[in-house]
C-alpha cells in the first residue's frame, strides 16, 4: 500500500465526480435490491388466490419503473467511474513518459527497454482495471452485501444465521490466497519485461541474426524465457483457478443450507412462500458480492504489484544537480566551455575514465578531441550538455558552472550528434525536421546539402516523404550519420558537438561535408571528436585524450610533427592513402 500516493492526487482532484459516481452506483444497487422484495409480495398475492389484479399490475409497473431508474443510474456511474479510471490511466502514462524522458543517461543505462515497455502497457493497464472495475466491484459487493443481509435478517434471523455459516471460511480463503496472487503477479510482470526486451533486441538485430544464421539460437532464447513466462502464468492461473471455485463452493453451500432449512420452514408455515422466494433471491444475489470480494482482492493485488513496479520510475531518486530556474541570461553569440579538474567514473568500473582533466573549448572556434578507442572521448562529449554528471570538478559554460544552469536552458545551447545517429521511424522529412517541425522544404534541403545527404528522387522515390523504416532500416550507415548531422544543422545550435559523426562516411564525402560545415560554423562553437585526420585538420585547436588525461594540445600542424598520438595516426593515414593508391594502380594494370 506504500505506493498509493502515486495515484492519490488524482483521486483528490476528481473526488466530487467520483463521489457522485459511487452514489449513483449505490442507488443503482439499492434499486436492484428492492425488486426481489416486490417479487415476494407478488408471489404471496398469487398464492392467496384472491382477485387483486389492480395491485398486481401496480407492482409490475413499480418493477418496470425501478428497471428504468437502475438503467439510467448504471449509465451515469459507468461514465463517471470508468471515465475516472481512463483519466487516471492517461495521467499515469503522461507521468511515466515524463519519468522516462527526465531520467539521466546513467539511470537509463541500468534499465532495459523491454521492461519499460512492460511498464507502459501491462502495468498501467493493471492499475486502470484495479481502480475502475476493482473499485466498482468492491463498492458493489459492500452495498449489495449489506442490503441483502439486511433484507434476509428482516425476513428470518434463524434462516439467515444458517445461510451465513460458510461466510467466515470465505474471509479466511481470501486472506490466504491474497499474498500468493500479489507475489506471483510481480514475478510474472518482471518476466514479461525480460521477454519483451529479448524480442525487441532480436527485431533490432535481425540483420546480424540472419547474416550469421543464428535463427535457431534466437528462437531458443525466446523459447527459454517464454517457457518461464508460461510457467509463471500457469502458476498464477492455478492459484486463481483454485480460489474462485472454492469461493463458489462455499457460496453454493450457503444456498444449499438455505434451501434445506428454509424449504422446511415454508412447508411448516413458519415463513410465507413469497418471503422464501425473496430470501433465496437475496442469497443468490449475495453470492455475487462474495465472489466479487475475492475477484476485487485479486485485481487490487495485481494493481498494487504494478504500482510497485511503476514506482521504480515515478519515485526514482536521483541527485538533483541543476536548479529549475536561473537569473542569468543565455549567451547570444559564441561562448567558452572550460573543464576544471574534472573527473568521471562509471559506477560499474573500478577505475575512473579520466581524473583532474583540464580543457578549454575556445569561444566561437572549432575544437577537436582525439584519442585511442575507450579513452573517454564520448564520455567527455556527454558531460557538456549534462547527459552525464562529473564525479568531481567543474564544467563552466560561458563562465557559469553547469550545475547552476537549468537543464532545459543548458541543453538548448547544444546540438549533439552521437556516432550511432539515432533515426526515428517515419519519413525523411519527419526525421530531418525533428526539433524544428515548422522548417520549410528549402531549409531542409539546404541542411541536407551541407551534410551531403542525397534526397533526390533517384535515391529516395518519394523524396522527403520517403519512409525509411524503423531506426532508418533502409539507409546505409553513412546515410544515417549524414541524416543525423543534417537534423542538427537545421536546428542551428549555438554549440555543435560531433561525436565521431562521420565515421561511416568515406574520406572524400567527409572532406565535402567539412568544407561546407566549417564556413557555416564560423564564429560559433563546435567540438569534433574523431579518429580521422581529415576531421581533426579542420579544428583551430586539437586536444589528445590518453590514459585519462590530456597528453597534448595545440595546432594540428604542430602536433602531427611531434612524436605523439596525432603524428602516429597521421602516419597511418598517409600509409592508408598510399596503399589505396597502389591498389587502384594495380587494378588498372591488371
């Protein structure tokens, strides 16, 4: 029950309409409970063999009026209560989306996409059903139960006591099965999250699976987790399957006792036939509240289990490094970024990525960072827009520590293009204009031209409106990178971060893109992270990150002449170019 506070505010906000809905439900139930009493009177009238047809027709008219009254009330309470549960579902989905988008990169690295998909589907659905149908069943059971018991006691107390004899067994049964249902529901939802993640991964990586003929292995992995999921569902079905028949058995036992004891009393004349019919009808109606209590208990247990899982996102506690607002203005032109004694270490690693790092990205200039694979270049890039937070030290943007910037304002200063260049499912136009949905075709085409992205009809049959598949499935690696770059260019950010953005583009196209991009970024800050000499040579200043520190920094022309990392990769680049020329010459000779 500790996570009820997740939905409590919505209950408080909708309290007046919710109270009206439950009042309509209660009146609806009371209207239903009056009808058996009237039917009892009709039986007694018929049993008397007296000609009282006028009274009989009047009673039938009352029953018809009650039926219409109940129907109208049923429409009202369904609209209000089920509408409330749908509104709560919408609110939870919005808050869950805010939670997903608002969590840090470190938090997301600890989660699986499949589990988050399960939260957004099964778990929210379970909460909605528990709040809607579950609460309706609970109130229904209480009102119908109390009213039915009251009418039964008023008809015959002794007969009622006999009928109520199995009821304590139902209470014990509900308590015994409740904890088991809750535990098994949690286990089932967790396994469903794992299964969803495996299927998602295999759909995303089906090219690799097919290329390496690993279909049988992939199917075996899904089958293994699917079997566990099936077993968990079967175990929960067994528990629920035992629970409801036992509930029905004890309820029917009460009916059997009433028929035996009440039948004898009717024959002996202790109660009238009409009262006996009314009593049996009320007892039959009471069987629904008893079953509903058990079903409601199961639904509420499932809802609480799902709320517990949702709390992992909605109540996730993360350090708050940034204020909501700040009174300093955003920079209008270029600005400097400075790292002062910055250290960073991933929680799962024993050693820091880098320690006491000092680096300055000059105002309005292109700066490049080079270094061997795994030295922390991408981590450094992610620290600037606060996708990651430094373990120690300070990063200053325009002279202000990033921890004093509101996140939305800080990130609004940057265009960030990672190496994988994520592509969204949809059309070329939708991907290019993401972030600038009002961009004109001319603006989109200009950005595509700068990034050397071909958008002509020969390549894409429908031009900008060509569907490119999930995550750019129909595009090559180089096209995906150029599309992501064009998207960032279209945003025209004050500072552009290119994290190995052109690694899948050949050297000739890379030269074309940089020759167009450098003039465009003149006077505005740009960080280029790359292994390639072509990209590094365009920077005003180059820093080399090795062994967790900046090993050298300076002009590109100077660094390639020194005996350092940059001179080594420049030599390898020359060797590669010469080898490429030799191969082409050999091909011409042969």
